[in-house]
C-alpha cells in the first residue's frame, strides 16, 4: 500500500509522534532539536498539528510504523516494541534512549511446578501477550512450543483467570507485574524509543537525515533522558 | 453467491487498463530502442530453481504442489526466471543477452497490510556483460525509461553492496556476525548496525566504516567520502568502478538524476555489486530498482555476469497521477446506428479511415445520449442515402462526405480537449 500525499515543493516535514507514554519525551526532544513544538504541547483533540517547519501527525503508538512505512509521514518516533511487532519497512535511524523498558516472561508466583507439570502432560505452554510476533520468535529460538493468546490489554490478568500459564509483556519497573503477583522469570529483549524514517524520505529528503543527526547528538549527550 | 477476488488481487477495468497499456508501451519502446528483446517466462517456476538462485524467497513466494508432487512457486520476480531462461535456453549463444519483460509477479503478504499480492513489473536484464560500462547502460536506461513514462520529478539512488561486503570481510568478526550485519542492513536498521559495530571482536577500522558508510549519500563526492570512511577495508576497486560508472552517466547526460547512496540495499539478497533504486517525491516506496547479480547464473551452472532493473508499473502509474503526467488514452470517435447490415459495412470503412467506432442499435436522441455516455465524439447513422451525423437533439443533421475523412480529434464529452 502507498499513502497518497501531495508532494509539493517546500512542504513542511511530516513527523509522526506517538500518543501516550512516549509523547512528552518526544515533544521535548524535538524541541531540543530546534523544532517549533509550541502548538504540539497542548494539541487538544487535534491529530494534525502544523507549525512553520513541521507537520506533526499524532497517532497511536502501534500506528506510527504504518504511517512511516507507507509514506504518510516522512519520519517518526516509535518504541522498538511496536517496530518489531509491526515488521514494516522503515529505516531505524537513532536509538533515542527514552521510553526504556524490557520484554519479559512472567508467571504467577509459585506456579512454576504446575506450569511445567502441565507442559509435560499437554505438551504446550499457553502464553498471553500483546506482542505475538516477538513472543513466537522468543520461544521458537528457545525450542519451546507455545500456544499464543493475543490479548489487547491487562495482560497480567491472564494467568490469574486461567487463560494462560505465562505472559510476555513489557515492563519498565516491574511494579504492575509485582502488584498482580507475577514473577519475572526471563528477559526477552530490551526496548526504547527509536527515530525512524520512511525508506524513500531518508534517501531523498535531506531534512530527515539532518534531524536524525541532531537527535543522535542529543541522545548521545544524555543517553538516560535522550535530552 | 456474491463473488469476491482473493485478498490482494484485483481486476483492472478498461480506463485503467488503457492507461497501463500505454505506459507499458512507453517503457517497452525505450528498452526496444536500446536493443532489448521481449521475452516471456512461465508464471510458475520450480521452487528449487528459484531457491537455488535467491535465498531470501522464504515467506515471499506463493507455493503450489502439482499432481506429481513437485513444489512450484508463482514467480516473485522476473530476474531469476530470466537468469534461468538464459542459462537453460541461450547457453550456447554468444552474449551479451539484452532482454526485456513486462510480467505480473506474485508475493505473499500478511493480511490487513493493504498490500497487493499481484503486481506488474516492467524491466530489463543485461546478461553477459560486466564492468562500469554495463552498469552505466542499465542506470542510463532506467533514467530514460522514467522520463519516457512522463515523470518530470524523480531521482535514482545508486550504491554498491561490495563496500558492505568488504567492510564485513575486513572486520574479521566471523560469519554469524557478518550475517547479522547483512540482516540489519536489509532491515535498514542503523541502530542495530551501530550496535554490531561496537562488538568487541570487530576490527576498529571496520567498525568505524560500518557506522559511517550507510549514512553517506550525495553526488560524486560521496564516493570520496566513502573512500576515506572505509579506507583500509579493501573496497577501493569497487569504489573506482562506481566512480567510472558515475562518470559514464555524466557523459550520458543523466547524472543529474543520480545520487550516490551507500545505504541502498534491495530486498532480495542476490545482488553482488551495483544496486539502484528509483524514487518519486511524495511516494513512500521506491518506483523500482535493481542491480548487478553476478552469482545467480552460476547457481544454474552457467556462470555469467548480469545486471538489470524492474519498475513497478502500478507505482509508476501512481507517481504519474501525482505529477499529472499520466498517459492520455484515446477514446471512442463515434457510435454508429442504422440498419445493421449497412452499419457493419460503413463501420468497416470508418475503421479503415482510422476511426474508433462502436455499433449501436439505438436511434435518434437515445443514440446521441449513448455517444455522450461513452465519451464518443460523434453519433452517426448509416442510411441508404449515406452516412449522417446526428445533432444533439437526435435529428439527422450533416452528411459525412465520401471518402470518409480522418477520425475527429475533439469531443463533446471531454469538453473539446485535444485527445
């Protein structure tokens, strides 16, 4: 699929920005990069915010790779987690450092024996997750056969209500998992926010690579906050 | 039942089909003028033949099993089938072989991505020639084809995978590491390339080159930038060739459309040297691309250098619509009514004079309305006394003289625009 967007000369750079937990850091970083983000700080219900030098497209985090891969946005900011899960053709340009979290496998405290007992008799482990692609790749690599149940939220509920034996989820501090009596048993992979570009825009619009260079410098200066 | 086409497959109706036909002709004419002969290959190939040449087909090709239990695949591109054709059918002939094609190809995609699973590639293969002269021929033809298609704004990214290969060889960090580097490069993941460059076993010179090279793009000066960024990695020969290719493109007067870009990596992994991609502004995907694949024919026991490119017909068509340069296809000149036997005879004479004419059994104002509906220039009626033009109310108006004049070039329905 290809996005149909007019391509007039001198149009502003189109930057996709994720709503939610990455939004505030994304805006701060773009501002530190010298972009006018004033209108972006309180967008209200606006989903497209225009300033003199950029047009910001505000989207759900999981939709950012779609906007960028299909060329609706020239570049954008997205979590590594959603990039892997989407598996779309975008250029991963800079690790921005913020939004750091990790994918983990967790199970209900004290159920390890039960889980392996069930796996022995039934042959599979049931895994609940929002990230079926990452989950499948992880267990495939370890040679464990799993049945994946895709849920859209509150993954930590799954072992408590008997839908799954274990969960694969992202966590920054582990608090939510602990509060729901889940114990981390394994790390899958780390994630953080990335600056991504459309493969054509990266090669044909020098503004994208210039912004990437600036963001890389800023992130290198303070890898913790990306600022 | 109400039938539907399978996901990712679609019909092409007359208006679009006429434009596609015109576009194919514009491109094909360029390739013909360079001496490339049209070939056709089967829609299906044996899976083992495709996989021998291109390792990265997994998850891409539509697979079939025939009644003999043979594993087949619908062609996911035309380059490998043409290499197979040359290896198996033209092995004894003196090369180089210059071949062109226009063919539908098939690729599997996951659901709900809005992606077609069938599309049309128009392209060329130059088999049996190597070196900058052959590379430049391919790139110059790509530029000429895009111009002939009617695109005014487009650009070509040109690089070589040899630089990457040389850096990986110079790194001395093992095969697994090298494979990871190529995987990251194919995924266009610069963050992962930086991470791989930082691994402890990597020779410092190669590590620095790996960080710098994928970010180098520009005019001819980019080649020098790459030369210093990757110095000591053994890619000077490849860069000399690329420089010569660029100079040849300057002589051909097309270098203004070509940017040197060392991040260009095609999705198939069979490229061994030159790689090119074509871009149109505002289109988020390349129009097409190609490169040099000197190893593919060796997989068919007929080693020979080869290079080529393919354009996605649908993508070029979208870019043309955006740039308002799409082919203006010629419509119908007349709708002809009247006594059937007479009308058939008159229609033949009209066609002989270059008219596009369709027969109708309607009369009077209904015939005029049909002509308007079909975008025809004239509503005509064949009578025993001769051939007449109908006026807009459906009355018999002017006679058309004999011999029949050439087809008209203006239309009511199209607002009197030239066709």
